[in-house]
C-alpha cells in the first residue's frame, strides 16, 4: 500500500462541476478550500472566492474608524478612572491638552457642541 499525495486540485476523486453544457468545469478541493477552473490545456487556475473579491473592493477602514475611536476613548476613560457623565472627563481632557497643546476648557467646549 502506498501513500499518494496530490497537489491542490489534482486528486482524481475531487468533484467536478460542469457549466454551459460542459464548456466550463470547476473542481472543488476541500483540503485547499479552493475552486479550480479547468483550462482548455488541462491546467488548473485557482478562482477567487466571494470573500477575497469583497476584501479587495470594499474599504472597511472608513466605517470602522468611528467605532475604533469610541472604543479607544472608552478604554482611556476606564483606565483613568473616569466614570462621570461628562463628554470628556478632566483626566482625559488633560491628556488631550498635553498632546495637542490646547486648553482643557477648549476641548470641553468643542465636544459639547
């Protein structure tokens, strides 16, 4: 008994899916979790899945930026012991002022608008 190891898409027992009256054939390799298109010369071309295509076309950074800022702000408030209902507690305002060279009052007034 010998052990045979096949390259992705090359196992003869993999299911084949025919489309357009057999003009196009796809093979799904579960181990590689990839569909391969059988080209006219018999070579296999890996096909991108929906997730891969969407990752390239949809920029997720913009929608997640607001969420990340809110999470970071809550983390700073918790770490600094801010538990008031102010939009920006005094410890956070001081930290902001140190970084940006603004007064804490200016920070509080811009946040309350």
